[in-house]
C-alpha cells in the first residue's frame, strides 16, 4: 500500500508534484520487525515475571 503526499496548492499545475515518496520495502520490513519485537516482548515480560514470582514464593 503506497501512500504519497501531493502538492495541490497550484490549481493550474498539469502535473502533481510528489512531496514525499512512499516508504521503501526495506523500511517497511524494519518497521514491521520492530513492532513484532515490541509485541513479543510485551507478551513475554508478564509471563517471565510470574515465573520469577512463583519461584520466589515456592
């Protein structure tokens, strides 16, 4: 899914000028990997904390 920002301030312009290009596939992959890592960490931390708490209490 490519999202681009166009300059629409010139009504007589025959061509739309691209102000910002779409992110590259490499950038999208890095962003997706970062969010996956954050999600896995967010899910793993409470379980590890519970195991530590059970080990200390037992």
